[in-house]
């Protein structure tokens, strides 16, 4: 059974800037992948899997935009998986066509599927690409950590939703 815990984070200014960079990289990659997929489908009626989109990130986007290395590779791969899921839902007629993400109107979040850690004893969470971030861990999580989703609210508060599988 999977269970999610939401913890409040207290990042330093440097960590907050790094989180903002990662969020910007994810939004940029989403928009580029959506453009690429839309054009491919319009021209050749061709759809792309998450694997194809990951290859496009690694071989086309990262060489053209070296600043994408600011974000962990697994985070960008989550973006391609999310876009692939959005297209699958659209083609099954369960959702609308995926939309481009705007800088000030989209949800500011990113997901890290690996290498996350929760240190209950010291009250901190390890976020890949950012480092150890102080947190309020108000309950003891049980099970194995699957992924961490970092969300920055419009007010500037930062939360980590940790998904555990027990």
C-alpha cells in the first residue's frame, strides 16, 4: 500500500534558487516536448513514447541548451513520462489536449523518483540537485521511499510530498 506524507521545507536562499531553476527547466522541457510531439503528429501522424521523448531530451535538447544540466536527469525524464501519460489520456478521450505551461500560471513543482532520503532524526530531506533541506517531520514515515514531489506555493512556502510503499 502506498501512502504519501507532506512535509514543510525551509530551504536556504541558494536552495530556493536551485529549486526555481529546476522548475524552470521542467517547464521548458514540457513545452519543447509538447511542441515536438504536436508537430510530429501533425506532419506524420506519429506519436512518441516516453522512451522516445527521453531520447529527444538527451540527444537534442541537452546539447542545444546546456543549462538543462542544472536539473537532475530523472526529473526531466518524469516530465516526458507525464507528457506521454497526458497524450495517452487524450487519445483515450479521458482528458483534453495537453497545454503549454506558462511561467506564472502553472503549478510550480517537480518530482524526483530516486535518491531521495528522509532524515527524521535531524529533521531534513535530501532533494537530488538541491541537497539536504531543513524540514518539519511531524510524523514517522513507514516503508520504502518511492519518490518526492517538491511544490512551491505562490506565497513562497515549499512542501515535499513523499510517497512511501510499505
